[in-house]
C-alpha cells in the first residue's frame, strides 16, 4: 500500500506543466552598424540585468532594421522580463559610456519599452506567459 501511495504522489509531480511560446518583434535596429543582437530573458526579479543569471539567451546576427526572435517552451509564469541590445563589438555585454552623460553606448530595448534615467525596474518590464503564444514588440533606443 505504501508503494502505491508513493507512486501516486510521484506521478502527480511528473505532470506536464503548461508552456508557451514568446514571439518578439525587434524594431529600430541600426542595420548599418556591425554586430549582433543579444536577447536576455529573465525569470526572476533578483536576477534582472545580471548577465550571469540569464534564464534564456538568444544571439542573432543583424541583417535588417527589424528582427523576430522566438523563445519556446516557456513555463506559464507572471515574472518574465526581456532585455535586448545591439552588441556592436560582439563582446556579449552591453557597453556603457560614463562621460559626458552616463548611459549605454549600444542600442538597447526592454520588454514593455520602459525607458528612464538609469536601468529600468523589473516591475516595469515584466510580462506574463499564460497562453500558447505571446507577442511582444520591442523598439531599440540608441
């Protein structure tokens, strides 16, 4: 009887969690510049903008002034956020300038297109995957 109960509880934990697809249209890409697009998807507020804690990363070559990126098999959640940047020197990191005005040296965009002085807050950029396909549009800012 104990074995039967154990198998029942194990089978409950093995049930498939629903997942969805994220399709992101990226616009305002400077296609005259060299480089690649780095798309960093985060699933935790505590990891936001920490490049060592990216949940899923996609890098694509720049071939036009817009691009489409697909993230597949994302578990339903209420806390994803996306940062995309034009990695002109292909070093994998977003380069910053500190003088005369501090800010990114490369084009950057975030989910919900929230821009402000300084890095955007996770709460302003988060979105939910709660259906089979979710669409986002992100405009890069240079």
